[in-house]
């Protein structure tokens, strides 16, 4: 478990505690802050696991990773070269 994942888990638990305190006190501000902190922790854990997955996949098959990045670059370039549709929707 890397530091981002551990920090995310800590934020999630702290958010649950803060939300529970808000429930007991009847303070909606504290409840919302707790839920936000909990969701932030979950997002941080998701980011850490995604980073780990990409790192492992890249190490196992680097040519596949290069192909995916090249394809994404090609699609982005094609979209950028096409430009806007030329329509002006402002009136």
C-alpha cells in the first residue's frame, strides 16, 4: 500500500467519523464536510490504484502501452486538426 492509498483510506475514515458527528449534532454543514472528505478519500484511493495498475501494465508490456499512447495522440491530433464545425450558434 503506497502513501496515497493509505492517506486516502485515512481521509475516508475521518470523513465517516466527521459525518457521524454531524449526524449526532444535527449539523448539516459538518455532515456535508464529512461526506466530501469521505468521497475525497475514495477518489484518492482510486487514483492510487489506477496509477499502480498503469505502472504494472507498462512494465509488463511496454509495446502495448506505446501503442495505446500513439493511438490516443493520433485521435487527439485528428480532432484538433478538424477544428470547430464552423457553425456560429450565437445570435
